[in-house]
């Protein structure tokens, strides 16, 4: 009887399981047609778009002020083609130039443009450069070697066919000579003059038919060339903006991310914080952070001082540096600027950059002000991101194996030393074990930074691909704002290259260039009440951002351009179309600060009744003053 009952129980369980499967199958079949209705409200790639005013009209003055083109720059069009007599590269050439480039993303991009110009200057055949950050890191996919890991080799060769003769590798005899270290090597300085190459490098090239250039400082040719070499400046633009195309897999993923952000039909802002450890250490901004992050910045600054990169003191007043505009704007300050200018809390903000020092803790205030703060990791799957790396070998890093602790070694000797007099001395104390956030745990144990592991070297190579994706998205963004425009050597950084590319490709697109010194001064007036801004501050911030869209170009031409031509390739690589006259109403979106918008409500709701009442009686008079201030700013 017991066995028969068990059979019946098993049979009933089996029937119920089949019934459950059938029920789920039919539910899936008949409800699948309606799933698309809810696609906009479900969480996709850890990002759920939340729009307060999805019906924002593209013809409204508010939309034109926030997202519309800058009318004063619409006449600037890209034109990097040769203007004068420009012959094809001579044949035969004077020899081969083999280049090894070291550095980060923006330094590699600057250096490639420079070596192409140097090859043209000396009428030499350029071997496609070797990018050290990829080849020196072990375990990187063998499918993409060196230059091809980041850029499209075929596009690079074809785009420069009328400028420089480019080959993929040295001839066999020169390869063997290079392996035997028999070819001359030049470690070229950052801003070498054209005369340096014609006087010192060209004679050696003529004698040996090949020279090797090692570029490790973000460039090898002075940014501003003499007037008679203006065509070489345009060649730089053709290299940077046409020949240097990322490989297909990177472009496809960047396009997918762009489409996903624009799927709801909304524009977005790209924001590059520029908060790298090297940049913060170089400019002495350690006190902007807390705890171990300040120690890490100071450790890097000490390292820079020892190697002559930094000539200042180790201890620097970070608050003073911040007020002077020498430190990045904090994400909280950028968020306040954008909200004050008129962007609502549902605005999509894309965070770019391979590293935001301080992590997500630093971005918390920005997340509090904007609900749709995203980055590449929240807009693509892990599988999509790892696919661009290619098949990588699995390596066991020897350096990751924990070395024997000195205390444990002493303990072994103590227990195996044979007979000893009694009483025995106590065994040596075990060293304290630190496990603080993993990668910077060494700060508590050692004054010396540990050597990079194999995995860290691999991640450094991956950062090139991450920044390539961010570069494409930032260039195509509807608006762009940088938090900082200097790198860890005091030169233009990733954001500066983005702004230069946007100026060349679409000069009229919204690109904010805030004056950090002026911004900090404005916010210091209400530092204790950052979220209780009155109308005067709103007007000042809006006037400042509107003015710097144009005035920032003057700053870039005088400060950034002498360090990197690609940050401001105008007027050499552009032309002016016929000026279009606009009626006064056309510029209302630039001047209208008095329209009711979500931002003003957001600030006013935090203000006291006394502050609100002090503004309302003179509302019309205040509006007229604001209008006059803006008009003077536009002029």
C-alpha cells in the first residue's frame, strides 16, 4: 500500500509540473505581443529613463537655448583640404621612419599626428606606429596588434595616400637590423622644431635609410608651425579627423550606445570630469578628497617631484589652487552649473573618461541632481564590452602570488631551531594584515607603490578602448562640458581634444568652456547654501556659461593651442561660409533667462520666504537688468 501511495503522489506531482509548464508557455505566448508597450519603463542596462517633461518642443525658446546651435559659429565649416600647390609624396623616399609611441589616449593621438607631419617634412616612408601600452601588456589578444588594437590600419593608409607613403612593416633586412639594434634611435622631445628634424634626423636617415623615433611625451613637433608650413597644419587635421578612425568593433559599440541614449528621442550632455590621479597630483589638488585618496595623490606628487615632472613643493594649498582654477571642477559644481543654466533633473548626462578618481562617491551629488547619469557600463552588457577586446589568453600572474611574510619565516625558524633553554621566548608577533579596498591597500603597508600586475597592464590597454568609445560619444553629443582641460603633465587632456574635434566637425554645437576660476568665485558666495540660489546667482551663472561658449574659443587659442594644435584647429582647418543675418528674435533663446523652467523652481523651493519675497516686487525690473547683462555678454 505504501508503494502504491508513493506512485500516486509522484504521478500527481508530474501532472502538476506539466500543467505549470503549459500555463507559463501560454502566458508567454499571449502576452509577448504587449511587452513592447512597457519597454520604456523597464530597467535596461541598469538605466531607467525618467523624463519629467517628455513633450519639450524643439521649437520652444527653452529648447533652442539649451540644445540649439550657436548661431555665431554656424558659418565655420570644416575644410582641411590643401589650399595651395601640394604635391604627392616623392618617390623614392629618403628612407623609413619607425616610431614607438608611449602614453595615454590623448598623448597617442597627438603623437601620431606629429609623426605623420615629420614624415612628410623629411619625405620619408612611415611605418605604421607601434603603440607600447598595448604590446607591452601581456595577454592582450593577438588578433589586434599594436596600432590595429585601437585604429583602423587600412583607413589610415588610404586616407593619407596623397600625403605620406605608409607601409605596415619594415623590409626584412631592416627588421633584422632593428632586432640587432643596429639602426639609429632618437628619443625626440615634446615640442621639437622642424629645423631639429631637418638638421639632425634627416642626415642620419639619408645615411642609414631608416631611423627609429621614440615618442613618450605626448607629441614630437611644436604645436604652432611657421606660416610657410601652414599646409602641414592642415595635414594634422586630416590625420586626426579623417585618417584616425577607430577599428570597426569599437565604432559599432559606440554607435549602439548612442542609439540607446537617443532612443527615447531626447538629447544628452556628455561630461568629462578630467579627475585623474596624475592630473590631481600635478596641480596639487589632494585636499579636494578625503582619507586615503589624499595620500594616494600626495604619493604620486612626490614621485613626480623626484623625476622632475613637478617643480613645486610637495605640500600645496589645494583650496587656493581650486580658487585659482588650477583644479578640476567637482561634479557637484558642474551639476549646479547645469541646473542653473536651465537643464532639468531628467536630462541625460553621459560620464566619459577611463578613470574618475574617487569613484562613485564623488559622483553622488551629480546623481542627486540628475536622475539619468549614465556611462558606457550602464548602456552596454559585459559581453558587448568584452567582445571588443578579442580573445585574450588566461595568465597566472606570478606577481600576484603572496610572498612569504617575514614574520611567518621567523616563526618557522623559531619552531624548527632544535632544543633551547627553558622557558621559551614568545614567538614573533604576526604582522597586521591590511585589506583596504584592494588596489590601494599598499598605502598602509609600504611607502613604495607596487609594480603593476599583468591584469593591471591589461586594464591599461583596455582603457584605450574605453576612451575611444567615450571619444566618439562626446564628439557626437548634443552638448559637452569639461570638468578639467589639463592632464598630469600640465598639457591639454582628453576633453581638450574632444572640444577641438567638435569645433572642427560642428562648430555650432553646444560646447561649454567654463572659466573655473570665475565659477568657483560665483559659488563661493553661496558656499554654505549651495542649493538656495537666488535669481542674481542664476543670472550670473547663465550669463557666464553663455559667454564662455564664444569667449572660451579665445582662451583655447591662446592657452591650449600652443601646447596642442588639435585643441583649436581654427582657422587653419576651417573656412567661413556666407554670413547669415538673423532677426533679433532669432537670438531670443540665447538671451531669455526669465522663462519659467524646472530649474528655477528647483532652486526657489529651497529658498526662504524672505528671499523669494525680496525678488518678486521688482520682478519686471530684474528681468530687464538680466536681459541687459546677457546682451552685453553676447557682444
